[in-house]
C-alpha cells in the first residue's frame, strides 16, 4: 500500500480508532491508566532520575499527568513538546503546575515560556500501533522528525490501549519505530523488528531501565 491509497487508509484508521477510544467508559479508562502507570514505574525506574517528556492528553488518551506528578516527587523533571514550525522537529519545555500553558493544534496544551530541556525519555501517545513497533499518530510527522533528528535519541515509549493494535500501519521510510510499547496488558520491547511482550501488570522487574 502506497501513496494516496495509504493516506486514505491511515486517515480511515485514525478516525475509527479515535471513535473506539472515545467509546471507552470512564471507569475503564481509569483502570487502564492505573495498570499503565504501574507498568511504567516497574519497568522503567530510571524515569524518576531524568527528564521525562509527555503529551497533554486529549480524546480519551492515556493520562500521564498522574504519573508525572509521582515522578517529580521522586526527582524527575517533566516536560511537554512544543511545535516550533510545520515540518520541523519539536522542542521540549519544562512543565510543572504553575507553568503557563497555551493551546495549540488539536487543542493540545504546551508551555509558553519555561526553559527548554532535552528529554531522556518520551512517553508518546498513539492512536494506533502495530506489531513491528510503529506508531500511528495524528499525521503531522512531528515525532518521527524529532526522533530522527536526535543523535542522542531519547528512550521512546509508546503508550496506548490494546484496542488500538493493528497488524501493520504499512510503515514508510520516514516512520520511526518505537523502542517500547506499554498498554494495559503490559510492556512490549522491540526485538529483531517485532514487539515482544515482556510481562503483564503483575510481572516482576527485569532490569534497571
């Protein structure tokens, strides 16, 4: 699948998957969030020792703000992405309660005037994700450009729900795969071009990532 056919297919899948996500009940979303929070804290203890970037949640995405608060209490710096211009990599600015926010494209909040930081880890929301670790986002390509532009690429952790899983997004040369995917089921690691489930919500930690 290529060209206009691929573009139409991805747009159709985005619309379908957003509707699926919007149909999730509030208590279901909260249960998923708690599972994802536990998996992230268990499998990635280094999140509490660096700069962690996340996205302000929209449209029933996983809400990372609860985890961000916990990580700040443990010593982390948290940040949000900022769009500088079309077709350019994102920058990241520190965010914590008290930092002024504005609303950008799709109504996503971003910091207005806090200091720029370089993230060690990025928690990426995904509309869809596939078995090879590729992410279906909103179509702007900002995160792909950002990850591709960084020589010291941050640890890229995609976060979504199992209902957003696809066999393939039909990746193109500009699509950048993620290192990890975390859902309410557990943590997946990309190995030899495919995602491997490491364990579920009650698994024991394996290393100090």
